[in-house]
């Protein structure tokens, strides 16, 4: 909460942020903990691929170099994993293990809307990856540890539990 008199608020950079009043103080999750969470999610999805989708490819004799309906189902599964878990809980399995959570910058409770999650996980992450992943690296030097996908969707990634 900003407790500065009105004349001092004009010089306070946080007073320009429309979401700073609504958000309690959080410990923002930095770049490397988010990388670890992403690697854990990738390992989970690769495991699902090896256990479910690769046996299906062998069963249906899908040629190695072709794109098949099973590949489309796998891509859809991966996307829904990210979208639905983030929407329902604010966490994927990787974020749960590392103790971080995605919250909304728009609400004091931090609940995410379906539109925010879609904007962050689909459109925002596509934009963040366009310029050699610069949108993801942005987390390293942004004061609130937000990547482009977070800025687009107005979300924060915070530490959910203290180490």
C-alpha cells in the first residue's frame, strides 16, 4: 500500500502502476526457479509421450518422419496440461514441486480468469519466444520478474511457500 502524501506520489514509480494498490507484497519467482519448473514440466510431458503416445504410434505403425493424428493429440494434450492446470490451480506440476504459482495482477486474491490463462499460455508464450526467447529472458531483469507473457496477461509468478 502506498502511504505517501499526494505530492510525493507523483515521484513514486509504484504510484503509476494501476495494480500496485491491489496486490499485497509477494516474493516474485525469479528466472532460474521458473526454468527448473519448466524443465520438470517438460520431463513429465516427455514421460507421458514415452508411456502413452509412442506406444500408440507403434501400434498404428506411424512412419517416423510423418505428422499423424496422434501427434496432434499429443500437442493438444501438452497445451491443455499447461492451460487447465494453470487455470484451475495457478500451478503446473513443475510449479507445484518448485513452490511457485501464477497469480493475477488484476485481483487481490490472485485468481486467474480463463482469458488470462489463454492469453498467457498461448498468445503470450508465442510472442515471448519470437525474438530468440527474449520474452522469457525478460524475467531476469524485470523488477517484478515478469516475462512478456506475464506482462501481456497481467500476471505474476510468485513463491507460494517459503524455502
